C-alpha cells in the first residue's frame, strides 16, 4: 500500500471532531485508507452499496447506538441521505455522555449533494476532507514520468504495464458515465457526457469557451455550464479562475479548465505510452495540469489558486495566494533549460509576488534572473507545504 500524506490529517480530524466526511472520486483510495485506519482502533465498516450492510441499518438508530464506542465507517454514505439526521441525534446524545470525537467516518464520491446534506444536518459536528489521486509528493522522483502518463489513481499507476493501465482508466471512465453519475442524480446521456469530457481533454488548460462547446455538442450554454458544474463537483475537472486585482490592467475574465487527473486526460485521448503522449499536441498542456494539481495539493489549507493573464499577453500559469496573504507566481516549463518568457516577468511586475518560481523537470534548484527560482516539482511542493 502506498503511504498517503492525507492519512495524518485524517487521523487528527477523527481525534478532534465527532464525524469526518472524506470525499473524493471513486477508486482514489478512500476505502483502502479507511480500512487501514480501522486496524488501529475499534471500528466497524459498512458499505452502503451492499444490500446486506444497508439491511443492518434498517433501524439505524438502534444499530449505531450499539457501536457508540467504536469508529463507524460508512462507505458511499450518499446512498442513504436520510441517515444524516439520525447521525446528528446520535452525535448529540454521545456528547452528553462525553463521546465527543471519533464517532463516524463518512466516505462518498464527491458531490455537492453530499456536502449539502452533511453541512445542513451535521453543522458544527463534522469536518470535511478532500482526497485527491496520488500527486508528485507521494511517489519517488524517478516515478514522476510514469505518474504523469498514468495519472494518480492507485490501480492505474501500479498496473503491470502501460496498456493495462490505459484499459483500467478507460473502464473507470465508462463506469463513471454509465453507472456512477446516473446514480448521483443527473440524467445525462453517457455518450454526450463522454464527448464533453473528451472535448475538455483536447482543450486542456485552455480558456473556457462555452459557446464553442455548446455548438459542438448541439446544446445551449446553460446545459454546458451544468455539465461543467457537475464535473467540477465530482472533482474530475478543475475550473481555475483568473486572478483579479485593482492593477489597472485589462485582465482575462474566463476561467481555465483542466481535467484534473493527467492519466484520465490521456485515456480520453487514447494515449497509452510515453512516446504517444510526447508526440501529441496535448503534451504541454497535460504536463501543466499535472504540475498544477501537485502544487495545489501541497499548498497550505486555505490557499487560493488562480492564473494571471492580461489582454497584452502578460501571463502566469499559477498564482497561489497563501492564507497569510503572500503570493507565489509559478511558471511551468517542460524543458531542462527553463527560460521564462517576457510575459511572465511583466506579470510579476504587475502583482509583485513574494516568490517567483519556474517548475521544471530537472533534479536541482538554481537561480534565474530577476529573482526567479527554477525548481524541480518536488522541491517546489515541499517549499509550499512549509510556507
């Protein structure tokens, strides 16, 4: 089992609040992590996709009250939305008995419905934590190329070869489209949503052009917006908003859109091997998205992520505003001899960042002119994590 960095944070939250909601895409490793934690304390695990486990909760208050001294792990909890009110009562009853932490760990495929249900029913009683696919800080430096190609879903990354990994990701996409998304509520034709997802992969890192997408899909702009909202809510797509400030510059207002897992990008485009990827026009944009996901995951909680672009061409790939207000300007280059473009230096003059970093695929950091630092991905991520 790959050691996940989120494990420490999850353990701390379980020991601090009555209930923790752990959300993330399917197959990201939530269940594996929860079962691993269960071995360290008295626990009971219920999979709410199982008819047998759902039957055990036919009288949820009676069943769960019998396990008040254990950590109750409820997997795919959004399958029983009415359960949240019962959990609220049990948590309040337990508090009066002195049972204030470590009662429930709720796992679910990310959706706004799950957050809304737990937020309304368990306000003040729960903490939320988002689990991402594996990122560049969770694998050795020698494995970064494979991580970029195959993506961060553990079964994909650890497959015996690239073709097997591609088949896993293609099955993952098919299952999401044909089973998981319909079960979450939206009734969208699987083929239509596949086309939309594939179009986003072709336009990886591009500015959102809803009119172009709606014309290609034969739907209206509101429908495209609904599709995009759904993919963002499921943590499958990132909508990176532009950075705004009173700088007096004409700034781009459209967000950039990324399919969050690089392996899913490549599967949607049918790219199985490193040679196929490096020969495809999406390679640069895919690498940019891969780096961005690792850096955002490494950033301190509460960090705001944006990009910066003016009508005149000044541009920064990633602008991170840390909780204390410090701004990092990050440029991403897929070259061993990284050279920031003039637009990056102009943009840095506009926003006056605390640090100016170029992330590149080398092995050691070194200085560039005008206070810019060239850093390997893992160096940059570690610097952000300790910022």
